[in-house]
C-alpha cells in the first residue's frame, strides 16, 4: 500500500479538497425527523455515507457523536468506516487522542492498525502531553501506512491562549508542533511526496497581530475544520494558507449535513464546494 500522504494527495486530486464531517448531532437527527437514539444515529450516518462517500475524498466521523450511544454507537461507527472506505473515501477519524506513551500505543493500535475493528486511514491527536508522547502514533502510522493529524492552531476561539503561548525556550507552542511535523515529513519531502503527518489548522484562525506569522507549511497535509458552520470561507483559506492551499483539506460537517436527509442536495453541495476549493489553485 502507498503511504497515507500519497493516498491523500491522489484522493484530493481525483475527488477534491473537501472533507465531509459525519457528526450526528442530536439537533441534526431531529432536523431530519429522526429520533435521537441508536436507530436514528444509524439511519442518519449511513445515509450521509451513501450520499457523500462515493464523491468526497475524505470523510471525518467525529467519534464523540457515536460514543454517546455506547457500544451500539461504536458498532454504527464501524459500519460508517467500512462503508465509506468501500465507497472509495479515505476515513479520518476525529478522536483527538493523546496520553502517556504506553496508553497512546493502545490508542494507536485501536485506530491505525488495519486489523483493528476501528482501523482507519488517519486520526487526529492532541500534542499536549508532549511531542514525544506522540511517538507511538507516529511509529504505528509508519508501520501501517496510516496518517496522523496533530492539533496545532484549532478553529475554536479559546485555542490561542494555549497555542500562541511562548514556552521557556521562547518558542510558541504551535510553532513547536509545526516544527515537529516538518521533521516527521522530511523523508517524504526528500522523495517529492506529501508527508503523512498533518497539522490541524482551523479555517477560522487569525495570524497573531504581534510577532511573526506561523509558518503553516510542514510538508504534510493540513486539516482545516471550521469551514462552513463556524464561519470559515474559501477567502479565509486563501488568506490563511496562500500558496500552500493545495495541501489543505477543508472540513465541513453541519453545513453539509443540514441539507439532509436529501441525499442529492448533500452530494451536490460536496461537488459545488470542491469546485470552489479547486479555484484556490
Ligand atoms: O480545531 C478543530 C478541530 C476539530 N474540529 C472538529 O471539526 C468538526 C467541525 O464541525 P462543523 O459542524 O463543520 O463546525 C467537529 O467534529 C469538531 O469537533 C473543529 O471544529 N475544530
């Protein structure tokens, strides 16, 4: 199998740069005329898969919305993963894991080993137990050609108080994360390939008013959530990423999902948004 970075590069070239979040919010289930229970969850999530997975490059189920229904919710998530991949989409599971190394290894085995029931193409992780604590994710991803997206500059307004903070060595937290990703992606870069280790950078962020702008080019992909319902636009992506926008996977959940249960409307929205994103160059 080719590396995650190469698979993602090819998928974005073939299917476009929109990642569709499959987030079964209670309010969305109600809006679709479904009950907020496991049957409603299953109907909602699998309808979205049927609508978008044949056309989107990547789908991003948010684990929390499945976990809230316990083991039966996780069983639905397993079907979402399997059926999305069968339809040709890459699956990025948004789980934001991160722990001491030995526990991170168990998370890595759960999500990045294809033999696991919840094995996916890539996951999101949190770096706030230290960058070294991410090694099990990195090593396991390398072993199985999977990908890892590390939170760097998140889309929520509370992010900068931690992510812009300056450490004792004078380096900002987000710079440290981005530098670490540059190191992880260096080998792929030397082969002319997109790396498998991505940054999460919200489509809503502002570069700091004081101090240097964050260097968002890491040789890997960027996941840009906050596009759509949180206010991020194509112009924001242009403003934030400039010339490196071609490696940016813009992620939208509620804006697409709110068009359901009309499957055609969801699919058309994915196609139309991909056309807009292609114009970024
Ligand atoms: O910085 C981040 C990281 C992750 N998310 C996740 O993305 C989606 C956004 O959903 P929308 O409905 O498109 O707002 C959701 O799953 C978040 O947990 C993020 O928003 N920001």
